[in-house]
C-alpha cells in the first residue's frame, strides 16, 4: 500500500499539487476526471519531475453526467465521458478509474428503479469493457445517502459488479461515506475482499485520518488481511467554518475569483463547501501522512 491523493479538491495548476504532494511523502495521484484539463505529455513530464506516478482518475459527476438519466443521449454522453477518463488514465500509466454511476447530489430517481438499475449495469459494463482493452480496472464507488440514492453501500456495489460480469470491475471503498451506511465498517471491508480496487482516505467527519473516530490501525490491518496492496488516496474535505469562530470562512477558504470552469466550481461549493486555502489544505494533507504512513 502507498499514499496517494486526489486532485479535485483544489483545482490549481497541477504542478503546485504535485510539488506539495511529493514534499509531504505521497507517491501517486488520482486525477480529477476532466480530460480536457490535462495534457498527457505535460502531465507525464510533471509526474517524472516530482517522482510521482498516476494511480488513476475519478469521474466528476456534475451537470448532465448520469448513467441512469431517462434520456438515452444523456446516458451515451456519460459513457463517452467515462471512456475519455479511462483514456486519460491509461495514457498516464494509471491502474484504476473510480466511477460514480449517477450525478452527485441527485437524490431521487427520474425513472423506475428497475429501469435505472438496468441502465447502471449496462453503462458500467460498457466502461469496464473499454477499460479492459486499455489494461485498467474500474472501481464503482458507493456514496452516502445525502449525495446519492443509487449505490450507497458495498452490498449494492458488489451486486452491480456481479451483474455487469466483467473481470476488471470492482469497488472503491471510502470509509467517510460507508461509516454512515454500513452497520460494521470492518465487516464491509472483509465482505468486499479482493473486489476493493481503490481506497479513499477521510475520517468519519471527512477530516483527515486521525481527526475523527475511525480506527485506522484496524482499518489498515484489515486491508492487509484481504490482500489490498493499492493506493490509499487522500480525500479529506473538512467543512468550511463560516461563523465568527472561523473568521467567517477566511481561515480555511480561498477567496474568489478562481480560474476554473463554472461546473467544477459549483461542484466544489456543493460537495466540499468551497476551495480550501493553500496553507490550510497543506496542513490537512500533512495530517493524513502523519496518521497513515506509520501504519503502512
């Protein structure tokens, strides 16, 4: 196992992300799934410069991105987008792409549950078959009930994997989401076994590991028991304190304007409360290393 970090939480120049991660002891990155934002050749050069590898990428599901939309054209566009993310990761020598089947923040179905389940199976299978040709694995990520209604626990994700029936398809395990939904987090890790293809790092409150109540030594021991040897990808996103205690957000929040597309900025506002300040975000990343590195 090794430490990795996502890039979606702070949409800054990639070199700044890589320089920070490398200086703190991270070994790889899991890119935000925005293929238009990254040049493969330039990204490869930066990864080499900072002695990092690309673990993979994660789909960023906002706007019209939705494998279970009632409109066939929208589903096809989403499949095409996910395949583009696979191509990006493959071009960078990545190993996995983590996918969320539906739009993050969509909390009610727009078609029948039976129809939506069928579309999810078909869509994920199409993406997995494309990834198989590229030598990558696909990991379906369950989110908590406040971010999706579709796949919220490991049993549901494993059922989707079984029905899609592609050997390179597994799950991404995020203990922040799953400590809300699973009655026993450790039992869920054991149940998932060798189908865990990716593992994200955030405590029960989505602070950095060690700043919540999760038992990280037990989690890491259990991952070792099931034979997981991939990345542990930092995805902590502390809430922004907009009260007088946090000086109305200024202690944590980067001021606008930000040079980023509106869709990405809105996604951050909706699901991470905003863009964290450079110095604050660096402390959060360092805390993850402090907690996890001695355990691996």
